[in-house]
């Protein structure tokens, strides 16, 4: 079953790996090694680190060359919309990455959708790192163009590049004359998968809450929920 999953995944990726262990490692979550200490392949965090850098440079180069008249601030927002966890989770879903993940039994049973979304987003970055090591920059760039940068038209058409935190702040100042602020309300989970709960406030009023595997992600989630609450 394991070998079949890797074969299927490579077809979805449209990349045939020379070193299959690189792809396998890209799919290993740290939690799996806690239950399988003799597993010969390490977890995917180093590949994720590499893939994040490859993704960043490919997207940045594409936007820089494709849109010579667009100012740096807009390009930064467009890039963020392409490489954020939500977008990478969508890519993971398109490619059916979840079927091939190596997770601990507890993590596999976890019904926390947000936590699983982050794991899958990280796996996509790790896969990009694995492709880069196995096939080089040209193949990695083609993969990113086909699966990630191809979503740019939809992002621009629907203005999905607007940062929820910035948008909420603009609206709050415009409609209430107040600058919003955030407070950490709770931290749960193990160190390798800590979940932050953040509150979004207008003065002393708790407007909304958000969750994420980083404080920044939780703040963005809270801002998104605040925009929905006020229909902004």
C-alpha cells in the first residue's frame, strides 16, 4: 500500500523521483518518528525549510519579471497570497498528498482540520525541497508554476491578496476610529505543534478569536473572523 501511494503521488506531482527516499522523507511528520524510532528516514522539517526558500525565490522572480510596473508593496501581498498555508493546503488537496502522509496514530485520528491543514501545507513545501534536491531548479520551478503560480489569476480576480489584518485595521479606523489590537488567549499542544488562540479587540471589546500554529496565523484568522462578523 505504501509503495502504491508513492507511485500514485508521483503521478499526481508529474515528477518521477530518482531518489524515492527524498519524496518519502517529505511526507514524514515529526509525530510519526515518536512512535517509530527505528524508522530510517528523518522527518520533513529540513526539507520544508529548503522548499520554503525555493518557493519564495521562484514566486518572487516570476512576479518581478512578469509585472515590471507593479510596486513592491503589491507584489509582496500577491506573493504572500500564493505561498501562505491556506493556498498550500489547497495545493496539497489537489495533489492528494494526505493519502501518503506518515503520521502518528494520534495525529492521524486528530479531527482538528486547522492543524491538519498546516501539516499538509508544510508537506507541500517539503515536497518542493525534495524535488529541488532530486531534479534541480528547473523541474522545481515548473512544478511551482503549474501548481501554485497558476492560481494567481484567481487571486487577482477575486482580490484574495488583501491581507485580513490590514483590511480589518483600515475598516476599524474608518468606521470606529479605533486601532485594533491582539492578545494571546491560549496556547495548547506539544512544542512541535503548538496551537495559539488569539483574541482581536477594539479597545476592551473582544470582536473575534482566531487559531493558528503561529501567532501570526492566529491573528490573521482572528482578523478574517472579525471581517465576517461585521460584514466588512
